[in-house]
């Protein structure tokens, strides 16, 4: 092994550690690893940055714009409402929702797709006395399965396509993946429809859970007539410095002040409503001039004009890694946080110093209409079903369907390359006003773009330094005892495990050159290993961190890591067995 290959191994090990520990966002970690390869001379600047010029990266950006336009058209809401209307059986409903979800995911980026479908499916589950935890993992898994059906179904397929082009090969056509993806998706959906009701947990919806246990999190005190805090501002009264209590609102007569300004002056008879743990102040309430509210007062706290909203933090949110107190959440959004759901735990106090993480679910108290104001912000996505979603005309929906069908038909006949086709679609959508420039730019997940470009650079280093040849030689050593099928299974398993602990894009970029080296050494079809790389890297079902859609449903479903493993391990083995069997039929 050359010194460059050894140096690359060290860089990759450090990168793996940072990714697993989540010390930095994934795209920053991979970009820094790529930068290190430039500084150490392992890659030239041109080689390292060539990934950002790859057509696959730009195709993904255009698909984000297309997905946003589809979302704005309202087509998906209409489809899911018709599918869920009148349905009562859980297994039948899962099948009815997963099948079209997988079909849509073959042509629309699955992350915005799941974001759009999640509220409607959750609303259906609650209205039919079914826990959302029974249906949200199947929604995510179906979207992932659908991504294996076409070339544009997932960014993983496109990153592999870009790597194929760099090797001078012809690459895949749009529906080359369907030979593998259709049986994988269909068998997987059957498994999920039958097994999910039995193996997934039975956990409460976050807002329902909060409302049922509200007495544990919401506390109110009345300001006595002789309280020393009368006449003082909220800041002067040190009510913003309570470690375990968070001031939500002040009820003053018939008026409700929410969010509460730090300059608000306290008055006698004010009812202060807090969320959190009262232990930090309960012993000082007499000194502060507080008294517990009566049962009659508590019963009057719920009022029209405000409601609880459940929102999730997406991958591209600008709030990620920021402390809530630095966001100035109350003044910026005119809403207060009453609970945070993270990794299955409900946090109800100490919000100020908490850093927002991808996958967090926030329960907010805000005025009616809050969703209409912030629904398109990109800071968070709404899990609470919308009662006031914008209605689009039949003409706009028909126009959007025309564009989608045009892309599919032109792709089938290979009239125009995929990159040029998505580029034309993006330009057309913007020129016709279907989506404005601001929304188009906001729709692009730049973190994914950076991750893709950086991963391609690292993949180039794996091949250029000879590391891919060294690893492939090690795997080929098992040929005598395992045979060709055994080598394929071993290669698939390694890719499958890596995608769970890293991410699908980095895994595809790392494993493609290794698969290519194996194909050259054994004189096998390189496209076979490229296909298995794309499928294994995409089919991430064992953890919530392996794929973006798994993170989207993690908080709303109240899931734990073990829930993904329990439902995902059989599905992962089903996908592996099906993919290798289809590869054997096609190429061996």
C-alpha cells in the first residue's frame, strides 16, 4: 500500500469518527476531509473539485426545484386525501399509501415528498384511533424503496451515474433501475403492510401526549397584591433567568400576552403561565409573591385564537446547531416552545441553552394562522395537519402534471439527457411563474449539494491512490470459499452497514471505486457493481440517521433507534436478496 493510500486511510478514519460522533454537520465533515486531501497533495484542486461540476450534482438541484413546484401545486395533497378517504383497515391503508408513495418517489425527491405526506397520514391515524408510530416508518421506507425504481429516484443513483461517466462508461438510462427497483419495492411494501402493525410500537402523538400530561409541564402562578415583583419588568423580575421554567404567557383579565416581551411590566393579579419543571422556583414562590392558581383559573387557560403546533427541523434548516436563546425564538416567530422531542425523549425545560438539531420536533404555542405565516420559511416543516393550506386551481395542477409526464416520456425515449431535461424543466417552471426565483433557490438543499460534490472528490481519491485496488484484492481473496455470489453478498453487506453509520452519498462515493476494481479483476460487468452500490447505499432502514426521510419521521413518530432496526433488518435482507438475485439473472 502506497503512502498516499495510507494517508487517505487516516483521513477517512478521522472523517468516519466525526460523522459517527456527529461533531460537525455531515457536509462540513466531508468537505473538510476533501480539503485535507488537497492540502496534503493527495488530490489536485481540479480533481477534488471536479465533483461539483458533475452533471449528477446539478440534476439533483433541479429535481429539488421540481419537487417544490409539485408541492406548491397541491397535487400530492389531493392524491393522499383520496387514498385515505373512507379507509379503516391499517394494513390495507398502509398498502394504499405506500404503493403510490413509492411510485411518486421514483420521479420526485423523496425528502419533500415525505414532508408533504406526513401531516395528512398522521391526521388520518389520529382520527381513526391509530397511533402515528404505526404508519410513519412505513411512509419513510416506501419513499426510499421507490427511489430505487428510476435513475432520478434518489441522489444516490445520480452520484453513482456521475462516477460511471468519469470511468468513460455509457451509464444507466432512466428505467434501467426499474428491473431491480420494481420487485424490491413491491416485495418490501408487502412486507411492511403485513408486518408493521405487529412490530412497530404503539406510541402517542406528540401533541396528544403533551395534552394528556399537560399538568406535568404547564404550571401557572398568580401574582399576589403585595408581591415585590409588581411594577417590575419581566427582565427585572429575573423571570427570564429561571433554569427550569420557561415563561409562556401572561393572562391579564380577558387579555392574553403571548409571547411575553422582556419589557412587559408585571401587575397585581397577573397569571403567569410557565412550561417546565417547577422545582426550581416552587420553594421561592412566597418570597416572589406568587400563589398557585385555582382549579377554576386553570380551566380557563385554554382559549380560542391560539393552538399547539408540531414542527420538525429539516436537514437544510438555518436553525441547526444554534442555541434557542440566540435565535430569539419568541420575538422572531411570535411563538413559544412548550416542549422538544429528541431521540424519543420529551424535554420540557431549559430551552434557552439547547442547540437545535436535525430531526428535533418542537411543540409550539402560537396564534391561529402561524402556519400560514411560516409554512414556506424552510426553518422548519409543519407536522400538524394544515386547516388553511393554499388551494391551487385545476389549471395549475394540470400544468404541473403535464410537465411531469413530459419529463417521463422524453426520458423513456432518451430524446434529451436527464441533466438537460431537468434544467429545461426548472427554467420553464420559473419563466411561467409556477415557482418564483426566491422559492426555487430556497427549495435547493445546498447541504446535499455540498455533500455530493465533496463525496465525489473523496471517491476519486479512493481510486487514484490505489486504495480501491487494495480493498478489492482483499475481498477477491474470499472468492475461492464464497464464490461470485458470496463476493456480491459481502460487497452489498459492507455498503449497507456503511450507509447506516455514515450517509448514503458518502458511502456510494467510497464503495463505487472498490466495486469497479473488483469487476475489472474478476472480468465482471462494472454496471452490476454500480447498481448494487446504488441500491445498498439507498436502502437505509436500520437507523434514523442513514437517510433523510428516516429523520423526518423520527420525532413525529416518537421512535427510538431500536424501532428502525426491528422493522428495517428484515427489509434490508429482503432488498439484498432481491437485488443480488436480479443481478444474477441479468449479468451472471
